[in-house]
């Protein structure tokens, strides 16, 4: 096990962290993503801690220190502590006893190397103490520095333990990888790709969404396509080249979400794919499904709407129309980019008439009233949504003539 020391970051000595380690009063180290991202110079989000204490001992010591403890994953040795208003996952050192490709039966251990051996990638098997001492049982420091995403031990064995790791490999390569992808990992991924179908679509979509949010996921998705993974993980006939065009366009425009995964998904999917069926099959949330549908519809109609963009903007909103215009441009319809400045300065105006206005002028409740109101709104939109209430009422009078 390699041991090195670095200057510890400020978060390692925050009061909430210090309080937590004092409460545990036993061998404990930071582990996983927090250590990896600190060493990679990236923002640290969730802080996980590994300890030799059993979950019951962790609960007892946290309660004694009056730190709120939640038994979030006792079957896998995990307790969540709330210290200083922040959650920290504390997990007992483990080794796998049995795996089935989705779940693992674990046994507790006090062996740090055994705990590292069951982790997915070497860059995630890094441990650190609060003084900045780093413990590297698997060569993760060198791999992280080189941008080499490498499984701990045999790649196929690690994937068979949990088939989600196959997709995690590509997600980590998109975010951390540099240079050629690990050959052993690619060979194992290609051989085991059909097993991804054993995973729940929610788990698969969660991984794919995070992959699509990488600064440039297109090369990784091409790699997945070349090795037979993309068709299993997402859909047939995906278009990584279109996604690459979209990624190249994104930096030139002031987008609310520069790396939005749904915009990128819309560019990746074959336009002929039934969007509703995809959203339902992959169990996207209602918000995700609606947004994907809006982007795809806006992309399909972006060029046709150039002369009269207001109905499209009112139907889908400025963000979805901007996203759709970028997707259309990535497909080769560069004229759609002229919608971007229109969307940037768009504020959805309020249609000035209501049903009550027509009732006051003799209309009866029913389909005729709705049809007349829709006709006036269509006329109002065609004029750029600028007609006043009085002008709309004048148009209503003309409809009667």
C-alpha cells in the first residue's frame, strides 16, 4: 500500500467533520469521491467516511455524541450522520461474500486492503486521513493523474459483481478519462453488455444522465457504440456524431444549463424514434419527459418557425426552443440558430382576452366560444403577440361580419 502526504484541504478540518471524527473515536478515513475529487482539483460534494467500527457501534457513538444518525443502509454497513447540517455516509470496511450482478452480501472486516479490493475503480479506492495522509492500496493516485479509468483487479470480475459498473466505467471515462480507454475494461464491457438488461431502467438512466452531463460525452458514446454497449444501454440507431456537433455549438451561446443531459439526449436519439415511447420505457420523470418532448418538437419545427416563432415560444418556452434550435443546427439545419437571439430576449406575453370577454358579447358557453377564442389568439400570435385587448376585441367584431 502506497502512503503519501498532501496538504489537507479546508473541508477536512471543518467543525462538522472534526466533531464527527471525535465522536467515532476509532480508525476512520475519508474515502472515494471526496478524496478523488480533492486530488483531481475538483469541487468536493458528498463526503464519505470508512471505519473499522460496525454499523451498530457507529450508531451508538453518534447517539452518545448527540449527532443525528440515520440507518440508511445497514445491510451494507452504511449509516448517515447529520453533522453541522450536512450528511456524511459512514460505512464499515467490507468484503464481498456473494454477488449476483445487482446486489452483494458483505461481511465486515478491519482490513483496509480488503475493503479497497471490492471497490470499482482504482481512483475510487483512495483513502485519506484528516492530516492529508493518503493511503493508496491499488495504484489509484497514478491512474487519477494519468486519466486512466481502471477497474480494481480483473475488469470482468468487477462487472459481474454489479453490472451497473459497466456503465459506470463509461461515465467515469467521460468525466475523468484521458487518452485511450483501458483495453481490459473495453473487452469486458463488450462481452458483458447484454447483462445491462438485467438492471432496472431507473438505474441505467441515472448513469446515462450523468454521463451525458460530462463536458464532452460524445467520444465516450462513440466508444460505447463501437463496443455494442450504447444500443443496450439507451437505444438503437443513436447518433453520437450529431451529439458531437451539438457539444461544439454549446459554448457559443448563453445557455441556462451548458451541459444539459436532456438537450444532449434529444440530439443523440434518432429523430424517428417515438419520444413518448422512449420516455415511458425509460421511466423518465414527468418533468424530464415533458422537457424531452418539447426539445424534440422544437427541433423538428425550428426552421419552419423562423418567420413566425411566437407560437413555438409560447408553447414550449424560451429554454426548450433554444435547446431545440441547437439540436436542429447539430442535425445540419444551421438556419435554426437564428432562433437563439429571439429566445434569449423572449418574455412570454399574456394573451389579453378571456372567455368572460366573449360571454359579455353574446357568446354562450360551449365549443363555439372556445373556437372563437382560439382563432383570436392565433391572429394575435401571428401579429407578434403585440395586439392590445381593444384590438383583439375589434378583431372579434370582424369575425362576426
